[in-house]
C-alpha cells in the first residue's frame, strides 16, 4: 500500500518552480513553459555557483542535449521555442564569438509580453494562410513530377541496407564518432553529478559537449577518478563550476587537485597526444 506523505516527507523532495503568471500568456505551448521552468532552475543553480557578470547579473547556459532528453522535442523545435521566449522578452541571449550563449532571466512586463506574443501569432497566422493559398496549385504539379522520379531518388535507407559508397561510409563514420563523444560526455556529467550532489539533468543543463571541444573528455574522466576532491570524497565538495570553465579544465588535466587517498593522477605519458600538446603550449609540461 502506498504511503501517505507527511509534512517532513515533502520537505525532503525537490520540485521545479513554475510562475503562475506564465499561464496568463494565452497561446504559449507546454514546451515553452517547460523550457522557461528549466531556465529558472539553471538561474538558481548559477546564482548558487556565483555565475555573474560585472553588473551582478546572473547568467546561465542551456544545453540542447539536455533539453531534448528532458522534453522529448526535436532540437529544431527547441531552438524555435527558445527564440520565441527571447523575442517576446522572457529571456535575453548574449552571444560572443567562440563562447557558448549566455542567457539571462528578465523582469517580465506581463502586459507588454502578452501584446508582443499576440501580435506575433496573428502575423504568423495571416502569413501561413496566404502561403497555403498561393502554393496549392504548385503542390499538385510537384506531386506529379515527384512521382515520376521517385524510383531514381530512392536512398539506401529506403532499401533497408547501406550501399558501399563513399558518402554513406562517411555518414556512418560521423554517426559512430558522435555516439562515442556523447557516451563520454554522459560519463563526464555522471561523475560531476556524483561529486557535487547535483542531479545529472541540472549538470547537463549547465554544460554542453562544445564546452569541452578543446579538451580530451577521456583524459578529464581519468583525472577526476584519480582525485578524491574531484570525486567529492573530501570535506569540501567541488561545485559544478570546477568542471566547466577552461581554466578549471586545464587545472584538472594538469594535476592541480592532488589526491589524498594515495592514488596518482595520470602521468604525462598516460595522456593522449591532443592533451599533451595543449598542456605543452600552455607551458604546463616540458
């Protein structure tokens, strides 16, 4: 029989927060509200970790991989949803060359946001109606033409087996590389979650594979496993920030965080060539 919750039971549970006023913006889909809810969650996480600019404005990052996993929506759909939240003024995005986009929560002016959203949706609806009418004749013609050439345009996926051609081989190689990178990234996020005590979904909302593109993820994983501090086994626990910024990643790979359990950090010879080259350029090894 299921246990009835008491007051103490509820105090132990974690909940996402959703502002009531967002339901007053008629027409917003559940996906928009979910993304905004996760943005608020990331905002609180960033605030606790001291992620602020020179004006003390708290910023945070949004990981598309985590959003896809959390919401079940496609990346393109999520991108459009974030764009809408930025456009109507619920979020602000700050992009600099070579860095991940920083997002900010804004103080919402509800009436102004409602007006922006209603104006946008009415414009889109009128445009969609016009486009539908103008393309109806074209669609009937294109259907006839596409039917005549359908056999010529069949791909290897439609036949259920790959053709041994160069393009297909390259495509399969890219898929394998992507799968391996995602697997290492998942392991990396899992280690951070265990060390910091933060739920893994929160960790993945703060970091993306692109943040680690200049570092070897397997080498980072080995270095973390070799340090009791980075494993979260010391009195002072690491925060998510210890595992994200370029400066911190260089410290991890350079053996900055000594181990207190007697195990050794990876030696220079045990690091892969990419990591050794990067540390050598930084003057951290000979």
